[in-house]
C-alpha cells in the first residue's frame, strides 16, 4: 500500500511545481514594491545640495517637525481627523489621520544651519545645501 502512495505523492508534487512555475511566469515584468510610507517624498540631488518634497495635505505646518542628525532627515507631525458630526455615517474612509514620523537617509552631509523649508498647497519643500567639506573639488594637474 505504501508503494502505491509514493508515485501519487510525486505526481502531486509535480503538479504543484507546474502551478508555481505558471504563476511566476504570469507575473514576469510586474514589479513588487512595498507601499511607500506616509508622507510620499521625492528627493533631488546635485553637487550643490538636495531638495526634498513631501505631500502632506491636511497637516498644519506649525505642527511639523523637521530634524537632521548626521545624514538622516526626520519629518514628523500629525493630521487631525475631519469633524463630520455625530449623526453622520462614513460611506468610505480612505484618508488616514494621526501622528506620523518618517526618517530617510540623505545621499551626503548637509549644512544643517542653512536648511530651509516652505509649505504650499499641501506640499512641503525642504532645501538642504551640501556641506562645503563634502563638495567635490576639481584638482588641476600641474606639468613640470
């Protein structure tokens, strides 16, 4: 009886393997990325500095906190829930509320005393000038 079950077991394993191969083939070209943290951020950098933009609609700019320690920028704050009244029932509620905190690694050191931040239309714009000692320097070669 045991000898009859072994071939069936291998047949089942082969079937599972074919199904797994089919599943992975059908997902080729599909990038699997985790959902980004809140807030969504973009970072641009060049030799002079970096610009970070963060989408934070519904956040009071006076409640934002931005800090830079070494090459880590941390943005924290909170978004208050909408006041809709006790007799109201939500049909759909997708916009999150509450406290948030996000830290990101910067591509290079910055001059923390010259960082500027502005807020307009729900977008935070942070300008971070590159530290002078970290800027690339062109070395001229002298001929003898």
